[in-house]
């Protein structure tokens, strides 16, 4: 493996990070807040380390699979490492572990926070915090690939590695077109949501940061009470719509926005995503009516927001779901597993895998009835090969196993069962808030440092779809 | 870009990082040292003013008691002088506020002292003086005022201790930027060393091996270099030299 090539691409990613840190510094300088020096220093350090390999290592067009994975995984790790610098230099509640947690939760678009008072942060740092979501949401490598025009085959190769394996099959474009589609949709959603939020009463700063948080399905807010702070139905509706859209496959969104003659509404994945959320919202509305909210309107408003927020792995909140009836909590927990569609910025098991899982279950029942029958598994008429089915089932089992083991480890640190397992589920699915102490209206500050480190590992596993990160541990045996 | 520029750039970046680290450490520690010094001075002054006020009010009490046994005109003059001293210290304490709660206590001292002063003057200027009058009217006010002054002293002492503890943790924070820059420099040094090894040391080893193989075993000189810098020119020159020697 050519380490110098790996260094070059990680350097490019760091330069992109440094650019966003510099924008945050400019915001900080404009507001003359206390994050000015930390952001400037972080930006300089990140730029220097990122720039240096570029003057030594010439660009290359041939990357091996192994090099690609090493670039991908180390880019994420290094970006999270450098991303914690502004927090660490600023101080306040940010210890070393807390800074690492906040950086990882930002880049992986989890949106869990250790901050007890978000509003105490200066604007520059709040912008950086939201930027980490925006950069991480689309995948830091993809951003670099779009910015650097002369990568040729490397561009295609790295972009395929960065995306969820299920998402790739749904994109029917060549790599360059695919990148343009993803970026077009990402930028478009961000821009439109910013304008709408601004029109409905948010300040421009809040509109931009909340749009970053929504489109990246992250969930970092600039307010302690998250979206609930604004207490505006219009804002909540905008955020619900954009959370839902951000959880959809970007290729499908592109077809819708560009009025392509593709029957996207016939997609079984999309139908499952939509109807599962609809059923979930209805069930929770019935469950919380009378116990938590007096009117049907209120019940629908709060249940729709919380459910779409968790189902799209965003994590914004307008109510404390910990106080909801156990039935509602169980439904929300299910959506913490299912999450949104592949090809979006969401994490978790993903609807695509759930569809394959349910269809393979149905097929298994049919096989028991007709042992000799050969029953291919199809989605929207397209046959799914056995290898994909097996990998999906393995992924789901591994996902639940990791969630269980991490939850178990956290309980050994004196954390209650509900908090430990929901925190584990919320982080591996990159949704953000869990239940118990880490509920939608609270934070992860009370989790012990070792627990926080475990949860950050969970987030990275979830963001890199488990196998992506696991591969790096076996890189020496990879020929 | 030539080897010289690349290496110079590497060392320049390293030196720049170390400069930042040093500058930040000096800046933060100077800031901290100033903050600690200011805090100690302010607290010390506040404690000193409290002591002076306490001393003044005790002296005033003694004068009242002297007046009870042996009435003298100079005692009243002396009482006025001490009252002036007390007010001067009170004003100084008000001008030297270190903590938020201090202003409340100082206001309270000012009010109680005024009440004590009025009561004491009435007592001193009155005709027949009884000890019971003093104990019932003046002494309780004196006690309340002294109590408030002692509270001010305790508050300053406690805040001094708490601030010292806070600055102790601030010291750890102050070294953090320097530490981060040093760690980043260390990381940079690893990257720099690796790149130097890969792009300069390894090609030199390859060139040396290529020449030795040619001289010893007459193996053809085939060395591939990735960059077009001074080493590439050297390789070309060696190749030309070997070519020329072959033709001779």
C-alpha cells in the first residue's frame, strides 16, 4: 500500500475542513466572539498539515481497493480528530473526551451532544458545529471529489466507496453525473430550506445552521430546546418535510425535482418508508392523545415531528419523548433501527435492508410450504442476488449484536438499562437522542468518559456501515 | 518544485508551528499570571479595608465606654476622626469590588454603620449616660455592623480560595493550545520524515544500488524515480555518464 497516496487524499480532506473552519472564524470575527482565536488557530493548523503532502505527492489515477478504504476510513478519523480542535481550544464544557464526542457526533451526523447549555456557545463555534454536520452528511470524500476536477478514475472509485452499498445499485448514472446529482440535491435542499426557515421567522444564522442540521440528518440546533424553542407550526412543518426528504434516496429526489419520467412513486422502498412513517405517526398520535396532549391536533403535531426526526436519523426535538407512554417509546425505538433510505444522508439499518429482510422472511415461509420451489427475491421487479440478501441479513444481525454489546458495556459503567441501550441504538443509527437520561430534551454529558468513547465508536461504525470501519482492522491481512 | 524548496517549506512550516505554540503559551501564561496577580491584590486590599473598618468600629466602641466613666470633649473629636477613617475605608472597599456579592454587603455595612453612628452620637451628646442605654441602643447596632464587616472578610477569603482553585484549572486550559500545537507539530514531523524518506532517501538508496550493480555486475542502470526534481536530474546524469563510458 502506498502510504504517501493516502496522505495526499487525507490532506485534501483536511484542506476542505480548514476552509470551513475559516468561514466559521469569519463569522466569529464578525460577531467579535470568544471563538475567534480557537477557530483561526484550528484552521491554520489543519491547513498546514493538509497542505504539506500535496506539495510532495503527485496526483494519481490508479488506486487499489485497499488504498481506497484506508483513505476513506482514515479521512473520517483524521477529520474528526482535527474537527475537535476548535472545541478543545475554546474550553468551557469541552474536555478532550467531550471535544472528541462532539466532533464525531457532528461529522457522523448523529447530533447527540454533551453540551448542557448550547446557547452559551459563541456563534462562530455554533457554525462550525453545524458545518461538521453538513460536511459529514454528504460524506467528506464526496465533497473533495466534487471540488477537485482532475481525479479521473480515482473520483469514480472513491465515490463508490463512500456511498452505502445499497445506494449504489439505485443510482443509474456514471460517476461524474452521480456526484453532480448528489451535490445538486444536497445544495438544493439546503438552500430551499434555509430560505423557507428564514421566511417563517428564523434569523439567517439560525436558518442556515438548522438547514445544515436537517439536510445532513444531523440534528444539532443552536438552541437548548432544539426546534421547540421557536414554537412555530410553520417552522416545524418545514423541518418535518425536509427531514423526510433528506431521508429519501437522492437519486429519486433528483428525478422528482427534474421532472424525470421515472415512476419513483412505485418504488417499494419509498412506499415502505412513507407508509411505515405514516402508520407510526398515527399510532403515536393515538397513544399520546389524552395522556400527554389534550387535542388531536397537538398530538399529531408533536408525534409527527418526533417520529420523522428519529426515522430520518435527524434528532431535532419539540417534545420530551421520555415522558411519552411506553407504547410510543417502543414505536420510536423501532424507527431508531429502521431509519431512512440508502442513498440519503441517514444512517442506521436503512429501509432498503428492512424491505429485503421482510421479503426474505416471506420467501422463507413460502419455501417451507414449497420446499422444491426456486423463489427469487425481487424488488420492484428486479431480482436481488443471494449474496446481497445474505449480506443484508448479516448486516442486521451484526448491527443488533454491536448495539447489544455496547449497551451492555455501558450498563457496567452505572448507567441505567434504558439509557444505555437507547444511547447505543441512537448512536449506531446516527439518530442522536435516545431515551432516559439521554432523551430528546437532555444530553450525553452524564455518560462516563469511557461510555462516550464507546458511543463515538458506535457512531463511526454506523456512519461507515459497520464493515467499512471493520475492514481497517484487517488491513494487514488484505492482499 | 525542487528538493531544496520542499525541504525548506517543511522546516518553515515546522518552525511556524513551534512559533505559534511558543507564542500562545507565553500569551496564555502571561494572561493567567496577570489575572492571578490582580485577583490576589484585589482580595488582599478588600480584606485589609475590612480589617481597618473592624478596627475603627472597635476603637469607637472603646471611646463610648471611656465616655461612660469619664466624659471628655476630645473623645467626641476622636470619634469623629475614626468615623472619617471608617468611611474612607468603606469607600475604598466600594471602589475595589472583586466579586458580585460584595456590593450587597458593602451597602449593608454602610446602612448599618450610619445607624450605629447616629445612635452613638445621640448617646454621646445626650445628658445622663446609663450603661443600659448603651447596651440596648448602641451596642446591638455596633454588633450588626461588625458582623457584616466580618462577613465581608470571610467572603473575600472564600472567593480568594475559589478563584485560586479556578485559576488552577485555568492553568491546565492555558497550556492546552500550546500542547495541541506541539502535538500537531509532532504529527507533522512524522509526515515530513516519512515523505523525506520516501522521496529523497529511498531514491538515493536506489541510485546508489543501481550504480553499484552496474560497477560490480555490469547490470543495466535502471532506476525509476517518481518526481522530476534534482534527483531525477542526477539519475539522468548518471545514465548519460554510463552511456558515455560504454561508447568509449
